[in-house]
């Protein structure tokens, strides 16, 4: 039964037009970035500082570069939309009450929604990475992957680094989505969930810029985002990656716990 519920949730999410539009928008990002880098390279090395490291047959950097940029705003936005539709959207359309009175525990219902969010997040991030590899290779070519340490990895190891980055970014995205689910369980307006989630992400990023608030930085989920780029170093230092993943896990547990508490007592 639980397998059918998981499958039904994912199929329901894939059938929504906004999901397809969102996935199409995510796919465009690595294509546009690859084209922009290629155009900058054709224009006698113009473009942002440090772009030359990507221009010389290093197209395999594009998926990591794309996901790293998207993690600051675009991917949290998509996660908040899916979380908003999961509970608040159901409540707005009057279908959540039918789910709550079904002979299925509310905790299981929450985990089905969380599974759908996780599955779609993994699918979206993987899709961006695959398109990034194709677009980066097509526009820039590839001679392996040049790391931030100055070494060059072969194609196989480069793909492993991309796969690791996909997993890390997906986990960060699911953690943000879990917090959005907690907000979604407390309202019937999906736009409130999206606004609250994105406002929190932006405020966290602003707070992270003040050195006087160093004591607060270890508790902000956005503080761990820059550490994920360590997958581009050789060898890979695990300290910042582990700290970022652990912090995201805390947000996942807190968000899921708050959502479960609210969902269990929703009619009270």
C-alpha cells in the first residue's frame, strides 16, 4: 500500500502544469549558462572573473556551477512551491479533508508528501545536472574536470563528483522543503508558504553577510551552501560538506516534526 501511495503522489505531482513549467525552466538554466560562457569565451576571453578556468575544455564544470548558483534562490523556490501544493494546496482545493479522514495515519500521509517532495527534488536536480553535462560538453568541450586545486580529473571521476554534488544539493533542497511543509500544514494559502520560505532564505543570506553576527551563522542553513563547492577540490575536504549536511539534517528533522505536530492536531 505504501508503495502505491508513493507512486500516486509522484504521478500526481508530475501531472500538474506548474511542475512541468518549473522543470522546463530549470532545464533552461544550464543551457543559458553554457551558451553565455561560450559567448564570453568567443569574445576574446570576456565575461566574469575566473571564467577562463571553465573555457578551456572544461564543460563538465557547468552542472556543478549551475546547481551551485541555483541553490541560493531558484531551487528553494521550486521546493517551496511543491511543499505549498502538498498540504496548503490540498486544503485550498478542499481535498485535504478527504485525505485526513481516510483510513491512513496522518504521519504516513505526511511522509508520502515528503517522499513526493524528495523524489521530485532528486529528479529536478539530476535533470539539471544531465542537461548541464550535455550543454557544457556541446558548447565548451571536455578534457575531464579541472578542480579548484588545479588538478584535472578524468571523465569517470568527474561524473562521480557531479553525482555527489547532486546528492548534496538534493538533500539541502529537501531540508528547505521540509520547513516549507511545516508552514504549509499551518495555512490554506500556498502563496503564504512560498513567501515565507523565500523570505527566510533571503533574510538568512543577508544575516550571513554581517561579521558581527558570527555567533548566528552556524545556525543558518544558507551558511553551509558555499562549503558544498568543496567537491571541486582534490582531494575532497569533508569538514565543510559534513557540517552543511548535518545542519540541513537538523532543519529536515525540525521541519518534519513541526509539520507532523500540526497535521496530527489539524482539526483541534
